[in-house]
C-alpha cells in the first residue's frame, strides 16, 4: 500500500518561473533538471497532482526518486 503524503508542494509563481527556466535554458546537471521537473509536476497550486507512478513516467525516473524529491 502506498504511503500517504506527508507534505504538500505549493510553489509560488516566482518559484515555478525559476524551475521552468532551469529546465528549459542554460546548462545544468541532469539530476537538477530531473528534480525540478518532479517539483513542477508535484505542484498543488497548478492543479490536481497525479500519482507518483504517473509523475515518474512523465519525468522518466523511478517512483523512489519521486518519493525522495517530493
């Protein structure tokens, strides 16, 4: 049985803008980009959040990584 969410992620507009810019421009480590994408997908202020498995599939990583980041 999946663990319940302990924390919710609510990004401000400035945070979202920073993370989108980080993932789409410049040269950044792949690990940083992947974590930024997980945070963007997990943002509750942007609408309903998908299940961890769906987020992992969208980002291209494992559910364990999604759980560790979010």
